[in-house]
């Protein structure tokens, strides 16, 4: 029976010198004839010297990509770990007999990895262990960014063999408050005249609205007739001005875990018929106020936000005629961005001012240029629409609270009593607390807005 001793050595750059540990510190292995004697563990990019009590004549390694071998003498073998994994080292004696089959296990260099981890993340309590041919990380880190940094560093020492058992401590839930504010203003004016001259033989001369078979009744129309008998002139003057104002405001609040996506839709879904091989199916398209975001909490409680926001509405002025019917178009204002901010800070991520101006004029050539009378042979109109949209976001780091501390919209009012309903005519009675003041507000009165 022969003994095999091992000594772990540190390699110096550009040096092949090996220092063998004393026999008292070397591990002893019992050699089994034709079988594996023991497992030799070698760190990646480190070396181990294997010594035998009897000389050998031949060496072989099953997978040279995992470990490399060379001879130092007829009793010393130099084993260098290259890639994490397992392979077999076979040692044959001078007469061709088997001295030993050694299972070589190359593991990541945990000592160097721990040192680098302490240098890069000095304040993180991360535990490092080995499992088979890989690295196992465990412990609690302060942020998701530092967790990713530890994983990236571990991948350099054990590619594709890193097990993550770490968790992120602290507040990792982000509440996003988004304010959508949109104003739509529109004004249009038109001024025109129409003339119809009817002769005795029913010969007529028409301009303006009379070209379509008669003057259509509309707002802002003044009509009169001049003459009589065989010659009559019908005159229609049109002057119309319209103004419109629309206000859209939404303030969705969403909460999501760091690294997870949250979405929001306040609106509806519009059915759109789709033709497929002669059959008609319905495809629903969402419209309204849409929001989706993915937060990531970085170092020092900096919040990284990837945000998609949109405001859309049905546009009946632009339609598409299909065999199955008429389909309305959509007006959509959208933004996609990534920003970084701290707890309680705000960003105006989008500001859009759209100004659309259109004007047109119709006239009868030459005659419309006559003074005074030419006004009856021409018409003009213009239309101007303005849309202003602002999106403001505010991020907060939040944690759960007790349910009784939360207030619901239904807490603001209560069902009316018989006295409230029959004597005072109240359909809802104010609730208690400061939120009940909203129910006391008077919503009746005049309508409209005054623009400064």
C-alpha cells in the first residue's frame, strides 16, 4: 500500500518555483487498486503539487480544459486549476501498473472573491460559500443595485454557476403619483353670403348655399327677399362663431415593488371590427389615461423610473368606412422616458402645446371683387384648436400600514335618513371628519370657465 501526499502552493507570476509543505502538514490518501483514491480540490488559477512515494512513468488527465498537469520529478506532479469542474488524473507506475486515479475538482477562488467583494461592497453582509463547482451567495443587502453588483462579480469567478440566496432589505416599494392635466380650446368663425336671382321664365342664378338646392336653416342666418313679380332676389347672410373648452384631469397613484411593473388604465375599450377571411371579429382597443412604470431603488434611496404614459380619446371627426360599418379614429398623446429622482421629488416629464389653425375662402371670380355687392359672392371661415398637456410625476418610498388608517371615498357621505330625504330633499348626507367637507360642497350653479 502506497501513500500520496498533497501540498497547496501559491504561484508567483512568471515563476515555476514550488514550495512543498512539510510532511506533517500534507494530506495522506489511501490508494485503492484500480479505483479513485480521493478527491483533490484545486482553486481556479491556483496550483497543487502531488507527491508519490514511488516513481511513476505515465500521467494522463481526462479533461485538459479543466486542469493542466506537468511533471516536476518522477515523484512530483504539478496540477493547475483552469476552469471550475471535475476531471480525473491517472498515475501509472514504471511497470505500467495503476498507482492511483485521483478525482480533481477545480473550484472558484473563494478567497480572492471574498477579498474583492469586501473592497467593492465593504458595508454589505454577504456570505460566500461553495457548492459543487459554483458559488452560493446569501445574506441581506441594502439595495437591488448592490445585489446586482455582487452577482456580476461572482459571475467573473464562476460563470453560469452562481446561486443567489440574497435578499434586499429596507424600503423597496415605490408609490408613483402622476398628474395628467390637459386643456383643449377651440374657436371657429364663419362669414358668408348667398344670392339667388329668379327671373320670370324661372331662369335662376345661384351662389353660396343656393348652389345645393336652397338655403339650409342654421344658426346665425339672416335671410330677406328683394323685388317681386317677374324678378326676385333672395339674399342670405350667415355669421357664426363657436367656442369650446374641454378639461381633463387624472391623478392615478400606483405602488410597485422595486424591479416589478405596475400599470393603470382609466377609460375604456373601443370595439373595432376586423375582417379575417370573410368573417368579422371584434378587437378592443383601450383608450383613456394609461400608465405603466417599473421602479428600481438604487443606492442612497435614488429611484430609477422607466415610465410609459398616454392620454387617448375617440376622435369622431376622423372615421374609417368599412364594409361592416363606420369606425372612429383615436387621438393619442404618449410619452416614454426614464428618469431618476429621490423620495418626494417631482418631474414634469412631458409638456405638449398643439396649435392647429385652418382657414378657407370661397368666392365667385371677378364678381366677388366688386365693392359692397361682392360680399354676397364670397364666404370665409377659420378654425383654431389648441391642446395643452402636462404630465407631472412624484415618487415616494412607502411601506404598508394598518387598514383602519386608510380612508375610502365612500366614507365621505352616508345614505340619507327619512328626514334628510323627505324634508330637506338631500340625496346624500355628509359624512364625518374632514373628508365630509367635500360632500357639503354645492355643485349646482352656473357652468363655464373664464380664461385669464
